[in-house]
C-alpha cells in the first residue's frame, strides 16, 4: 500500500539531519550537535516525538532513556522531496529546472557539462 509523502518541517528536518549523521542518538546527543544557541532539550524531545509519530524515527529503550534512530534513509527522503519540488515548481521536468537555473545564471556551463557527462556515464547500456 502506497503511503502519502509527509514532508518535514524545517525543525524536523534539522533533527533528521543530525540523526542521519549520527545514526543513533539520545536527545542530549542531538542537542549537543547543534551550534549555539542550542535548542532546548524539551523542544528537541517534542520534535523527536512528532518524528516518531510520523514514522521517520524509532527508538530503543535503555531504562528511562530512549536512543533514537532514523527509519527513513536520507537518500530516500531526498529523492521524494526533490520529486515533489520538481513537480510543484517545474511541472515535473528536469529540463525546466535546469533551464531555470541556467537563465538565472545560478549554474555555469561547466556545471551543466558535468551533469551531462554524469548522465551519459550512468546511462544503462543497451
């Protein structure tokens, strides 16, 4: 059964970035990974609870403490996010997206050539 994609809020995504990096972490460890000013422990704990409810995070209990780990892989989330972004802003077309960045001068000819080279190298052999 296909589930609908649930995008993360900015705060949830920041927590997930830490969990993807650390793989397993207690709330205190997550808080420690943030730069100053660090988020409050209770804020991170609440966001972790939301991520658990959304199915992004699970935990192992160690006495009264929980160690959290991601259930969704970073590349899996990135792929779904990018597809949704592409669909919402560029009619699902990579060509439209590249054209946009080329027109905005946010991408150079060298970068486009690099993308083309990578696409050619990853093209399945017939």
